[in-house]
C-alpha cells in the first residue's frame, strides 16, 4: 500500500460524481479488493454459523455425545476464530479505503485551489471550498468503508437463502422474497434523505462563507458599526442550517425506526412459520434453531444495505461538491514552459517600467506611490499570466510566461509586504522546504532581528504558532516572514517593504545585516527608507510607472542625477523619514 499523502493523486474525470467515485475505486483497487474479500470471508463465516448450530443440535438429539456433535462444535469454533480474525483485519482495510479516498479528495481540492488562484473565489464561495475538505471528502471516503461490508452481506444473504431453501422451500422463499421487500421499503426513504442532505449541505456552505467573511472583516465591521448586522445574518443563516438539519433528522428517524421494525417483523414471520413446521414435523428441532438463527442474522445484511444506501447518498452529494471545486479553471492561464530556461546570472527586466534586476547586486526600488513599486515587484514573480501579457517580464531575454512555472518559482521568490503566516511549529514556518539545519535557521532569525520572536514562543523552534501568527505583533510577523524568505535562498530575492512595521532602530540593524548577507546575491528591495537605501548597491527611482533614474543613494540625493530627479527623490525619502519617526515614537 502506498503511503499517504500520495505524491501524485492523478487526474480524475470531472464529468460527474459517479465517474469521480468510480475513479477513486480504480485508484485503490488492490486495497479495496482485499477489503471486499475479507468482508465476504467474515460474513460467509457468520452465515454458516446458524446452519452448523442446527446440525449440531440434531446430531446431539439423534446420537448424543457422539463424533457428529464434536465435529459440529469444532467447526463452529474454527469459523468463530476465522470470523473474528477476518473482522479485525477487515476493519483495518475498511478504514484504509476510507482514508485513501478522503485524503485523495482533500489533496485534489488543495491542488486545485493552489493552482486556480483568485478564480476559485470568483466562482465558488469560500464555504464551499472549506466544506469540500472538512466535510465532503470524508463523506466520499465513507462509501468505500461500507462497500466491503455491503458486498459481504450480499454474499451472506445468497448463502443463507440457498441453505434455507435446502431446509424448507417455503422458509427459503420467505428469505428470498421477504428480505428484498424489507430493503426496498427502507430504500424508499433514501431519495428524501438525499434531497434534504443536499439542502442542508448548501445551507451549511453558505453559513461557513458568511462566518469566514464576518471574521476576516471584523475590524472593518466594527469601524462602520456593522458588526451587529452581520452577527444577525449569521444567526439567521445558522437557524436555517438547524432547520435543514431537523428535516434530515426527521427522515433519518423514520429510517432508523423502520430498520428495527421491518427486520423485526421479518424475524417474527420466519420464526412463526418455522415453529409451526417444526410442530407438524416438517423440519427438525435443529432446523428450527437454524431458522431462528438466520432470521436474527439476516437483519444485519439489511442494516448494512441501508447504511450503504445512506453512505452512497452522502458520497454522491459530497463527490458532486468536490467535482465542482476541481472544475474551476485556473485564472492565470498558465501554460507549460515552451522556452529553454536561461542560465543562472540572467538579468530580470520589467519591460514596461524599465526596471532591471542585475545579477549579484542589492537593488532598491523607490517610488512615490508604494502600490506602483509593489505592482512591479509582483510582476517579477509571475503571479498573473493574464496581466503579464500586457506587462511582460523577461529573464535573460526570455518572457517569464514562456518558462516553466516551477522553475520560475524556484529561481525567483517574492516576499510581499503583508506577510501570511500559518499555524504549526515555528521551525516549519521558517524552513518551508525543510532543508536547513538549525544553524542556518538561527542565522536567518538573527539576520531578520527576530530573536525576540524565538524567545516569546514557548518551546522555541519547536513551539507552536497559532493561526496566522496572531500571538505576534505586526513587526514580529514581518520579521518572521523576512527570515522565511531568506531561508528559501533563491537565485533572485524580491522583498516588498520588509521593514515597514518595525521601528527605526530595528530597521537599521536589519538593513545592515540584510545587505551584508545578500551582498553578491541578486536582490531587489522595494522600500523608500533611507536606513535601507544607505546600504544597497543601487537605487532605481520610478515615477508614473517608468524608471527615471538609477544610482547610489547619496548620488541621487546630491543632485548628480539632475534637479528634477533629486527633488522627487528627496520628497519621497523625506516623507519616509517622517513615517519612520512616527513609527519609532509609537513604539516608545
């Protein structure tokens, strides 16, 4: 059995939920086949037990404590051991089938979301995507956990029916005809349950979306006084989900009641007929015991058939939701690389603005409009191929859009201004490739001046960060993100405002360390901070989306680039100085 998660889960058909469920079955056909064989063995042994019990009783009545009785007792013991072992091992395989299908579905959804970019949120609510992993994937896997028991129950039913026909044709016909009637009656409730479960699933997805929107925008809602309104909407939707859940429970209660009532009625009919036939001498006392044993046993296959119907219903709904997520077409329009990857040391150029990131240099990108310089930095990372058609970027003269995207990601890393942290161990947060030893991790923490973060997390590198690193301040989150970017150690590193949330003293330390650490490595820093600009090899000034000047920080300040450029540069840098002083004063 392959370990989970799979290196490559494959490409499923997206024509519909049934095709997707069949593909999952083929994906794990080996494990599923073993589970089915064990299910047949388990239920086959259980189905043989009532027959052997009746044979043993008749042998004892006819011959006393003779060899026939001991053979029946020995056979019962052997079948009991085999059934117990098959049940224990079969349960492991059932759970394996469940986990493989569930985790494969989750893996596919995660892959689709990571590749689709912003298209996923444009086509589907957030709640739909979250529920596809948190709920639907588990429902899909449940089908394969029930499959082996269902098939084993069918085989046991056929086996029991044949034995009952051998004992008595009337009793056998009751089994052959009565049990399907019971299963059919229970099956009539499956459609209503499926319809109501689908409605509950839709309502639950909308509730998740509403909750995610409310939580993410809570600060804004408080600012405009809309917190109460959104809370009321959440309560209202929550009540809708509750009402839909009650409807499902109402139908489910009827199904559960009939699962007890109808098999119970079947037992009563079969035992009543068997008792009368035993009194009339048509069957032996042992065969009467066998009849009762099968009457009681066959309620189990009926229950398994009902559970299979419910699991299939939920899996069909869940698979439909998973397929909806997988059908989302990536918005980036990314195509496989068609050009040969340039050799290392190639120049990265934003063709529209004229910004050039030359190899081995630490360059600062300055603009009076921070969004403008940030947009250029984002283009350098090839995050939107559709936009890149209008604003091409080249590496060694080759458009990034023509290169293999995985190669681009390995060679160019863009660390954005608003860092996103994940929950988990601090070390895993920093070393995303799990390739650095502890010395390298600690060195990156030192370069980012993040020792206070290491000290504040209980357990240090082995300590847990909460979701989005909410236990850290804005400056701490930014420094953790900087250390993470440094540890990726790419050929070209683009840092967008890496020190905007720290005070001037901390920024000065980071600027000096960062410049020394990246000296001789291709680096672009988007910033207007004089504390950083003073340490870089070159400053590139952008105005109205175009490169207007290049030179050292001191050179641009002293007028060597021309009065207009100097005035513009001084204005941007002076504004940043005022902002730095405000940040420092606030930190005090």
